[in-house]
């Protein structure tokens, strides 16, 4: 029988098979940020094991709270910074060069097809967009990864998610993944890998694929994964041009990772997304999702555009299409956090930052900040936030706060109206005004 | 091998996430001990009080499906460990939480819904004991009952080794 992409990656990285159901894999990249890594560093130091397996394969960033907001977060940054210096970790991104990990690391070309990647962060699944096996892990796995360059996983079982149809204007990868999570439920993919295939995925940009894979964990999945193709090769070209004679050669090489036609899957699901409406969450679980039209009119206090899910340039462009020439409602606080410095500069060059600011948005530096309720836009009890992030857990953006997850376009339309709003009429108007 | 069990506390709800177990605002702590007072502080469960004496005395948790979903934070495991709870019995776990439990040498036991129903029915004065040789969970409440469970052999190795760091250091 043939193999899935995940099985191929496992086979190429297998270090040990402690039982038929478990695999210990060699790691290509270990990623680190300042929330979950310092405690691992402290523990390794305390055990007299303050070593790294390969400083070139470790990439680190201070992104969750930056600039630091108090002594505790300053200390976390310092522990990571000192460690990166001590071990000569060249790819360490500190203030001025830092951005949200799952947006920054791909942008630097660190993630390649066929790679194994771990990080002490559940949204590490984002990097599966490149045809890598990328999984979030806890601190102990991170420590072993840092020390030994290995991680253990159960045998990879895959759910094949074939997505067909045509995305309407105003409907995005975010809406597709919200709908998938609603369909699978929050644990429908636990211990499974979600392999996204089909014409809709083929047509998606790398940024859209990252949005898709980012939320695989919200259905419980170990990893989301897309098959690496010409879009992947074109995105990575600045980083791989020394390795391949041409983009065509890279595309041909990437095919080695594609799932075989006779590969075995735990299950296969077919999804036709034609006619899909923009999606919005309503409860405290990411599978509590409804069509925007049924949620329309829900009052919000804050609109947050940013995060590893939707803080990239294409996201900002879509929101700016709606915000151009409009003001956000007087009752709403609008916050934009471009996910990386590169996104920020690009948005400045394209006039997008100006559009946001003229609409009444506050623009922060690249950081996680409000997404996990730590800084730059924490909610008060009883407040409601329309957010382009990935988690609507009770208290996620501030104790007693409520979060509605949605696409950047829906968030922008919501900011303008002050209540949850379908972005499609706004986008139609913007289009007509242009003609 | 280590002994697991003791007085148990029931959290009768599915999908309890890591933000409920230990909120993100405590992730700036750099010691595991500092987490201990904040166990389940934001749990959304009718009638639940995180200061409940019974919770403080518990050595085990019994709960429903998809326990520990959400973030990868191992803090969600340490906050139990630092409250002397090293056994969680659930209908199912989120992958990262389950892996973090075994990585710390702690025990995550999965039982079918009917068994969890039966344990919950034993009432509030519940004590659990685990026989890791026979893979049996013994429960004592209004009466006695026992339940067979399956344990992944590698996870058993991790419990035996006292966690993944010790295992990996010995093997790789
Ligand atoms: S933006 Fe939010 S979800 Fe993404 S890494 Fe940061 S805190 Fe986590």
C-alpha cells in the first residue's frame, strides 16, 4: 500500500520505533518563543543539561509579550535572549525584528517540504502549509527536542479533507477552516493529521494555506498539512534558489512527498464550499460556528485584526478594502497588529496602515498580545471582541470577555457597523465604486 | 513503579481546555510552584468552586471527553502535579495534554463513557487506586467497582522511567 505525506515524512525521519504504534523522529527545526521556552531552559540548567543539539536548527523569537509589559515578562525575554546568545543561536528575533512566530518563521524560509518541526505552541500546525509535519508540544518535549533533536509521536493516521467548489468574494480560508471545525467538532481530529487537498487548496496562496492549517489544532489535529506544489516553491524560491536549478526542478522534487494514490486514510471527507457564507463563532468553543447572517447585529466593543491566523499582508489588504474611506463605529475600539515587521512595512508601502488609521484603528507593533489576553487589547469582563484570531475560549482575551472568531473582512465590516456584519455587501460596494 | 490514586474529584464536563485549567495570565511564572494556587481558576462549571477543600485534598481527577484541549502549555499538567494530582481519568484527552502527562511521568487513563458514568455514580466520596501491572482502575465510593483500561506500551515506559526526559537521555 502507498503512503500518505505524513507517513513519508515519518519514514524519512525515523530514529526509533519503541513500539509498533510509536515513533521517535529526528527533527529538522525546533522553534521557540518566550512563554514556553524559559521554563524549559531553567529546567535544563537545573539538571546540568544546558546544551542544544544543533544551534543552526533552533529558531527563537520573543513574540507573545513584546515590548515586555512588566518585570515577569521582561525576565522571560531575558532568559530566552541570554540562552540564544550563550548557544550562538543565530536565528533569534528580538525587538525590532520580531513578529508572531507562525508568521515570522515561514517568512524567513525556515520551513521546507518534508521537514519535521516542533514548538512549544499548539498552533505549530500552521507550518504544515509547506508540506511539513509540524506539531505543537509541551515543555518536556521541547526540552528533549532542544537537547537531543528528537520527538516521539504516535503512528500518523490521516483524515483526507478534499475541498472542492469555488470561494465567493468575501469568503476566505478562515471561513473554510471554521466550517471544517464545526463539521469535525473540537475533538473530531484528535491524534489525526488533517491533509487538505483538492482544487480549492490548490488555488490557495501560501498565506491562505497557513490560515487553513493554523486552526487544525482546534479540531484536535496533531497537524494540518498541504501537498507542496508550485505555489510552495514560488514562495520559498528566494531561500531555495541555491538548491535547485529552477522552480520547476523544485516542484518536481517536492512531489516525492505527495501522498500516493493508494495511500491509506483513517477517513476521507469531501467538502464542497460553493455557497459557503462567511463564518463566525458564537460560543466558547471553536466548533460553535454559525453563518454570519444569523449572527449579524451582535454588538461588539473591540475589533482585533492580527495573530498567526490572520495577521498577514493578504489579510490586511482584504480588511483595508472594506475600511477604505470609512470610519469605524464610535462604540468600537479597533486594533490592528501586523504579524511581522515585513507585513508592517509592506502595509505601510501599500497605504494600508494609513487606511486603518484614518478609519480609526490603533496600530500596534507585531506581537501576539491581545490574542491570548496578555497585552495590547485585553478585554474587560462583559466585553465582546470580534477577532481574527483562532481561539474563543472563555476568558481567552481577558477574564469575563467574549470572543467571536471571523475573517479579517468580516472583522473590518463589523468594526464599521459596530455589530457583527456580513462583509459581502461592503465589498460589492467597494468594487462598484472602483468601476 | 510509582503508585497512583487517592481521593478523586469529578469535573463532569467535556472539552475542559487548558485556559480553564491554568489561565494564560499565569504563564509569565518561571517556576512550577507559583502555579499551584491557580488550579482550575477559570473553570466554567456549574457549582464548581476552585477553593473547594475536596479539590485541595484530591489526588486524582475524573472527567469527560477531550480533556486538556487548547494550548500546548505543560503548565496545565504541572498545576495538577503541584497540587499532588498525578492521575487523570477521562473519556478522552487532547493529544498534547495526554503526551505532557506521560512526559512528566504522570498517568492519563482513558475509559469509555459508560465507565465514567459508573464512576461518577459512585458519589462524591470517591477514592481511586490503579494497578499498573494488571491495567485495572479500582474505584471506591458508595460501593466498589473496577475497570480495565488499555495503556500504550510506550506511555507505560515513560511512567516507568519517570518521564520522557529521563527516557530520552538514557536512549538517544
Ligand atoms: S497569535 Fe495567538 S495563537 Fe498565534 S502564537 Fe500568538 S498567542 Fe498563539
